[in-house]
C-alpha cells in the first residue's frame, strides 16, 4: 500500500485528459466587440491607478498639514 492507500502495482497509473479546443479558452473577436458595445459596459468609469490615488492622498495630507499649522 502506498501513502494514499493505493496499491503499488506496475499497471497502475494516474492520468487526466480534458477535451478542449482553443476556441473554448478565448473569446472570438466578434463576441468581444458585441460585449464591448452593450449599454452596461459604458456605465462604469475605469479604476484609478495606485499612483494617482497616492498622489491625491499626498495632496490632501499637505493641505491638511498647512491648515493645521496655521490653525494652531
């Protein structure tokens, strides 16, 4: 017996087979264009990058520090 409970015979093998085509893994160009032109694709604005978020945060911290320095 092996560690997983299977016999150690010479005729024993584990294999996997998946019947797939390249078309199953990628969108066709026509389908991608149809999805892109749907009405719900335009309702969301693109996400901001981390650099732009850090830049905005730095500006807010600088102005907050200036205001705090003059308030005290």
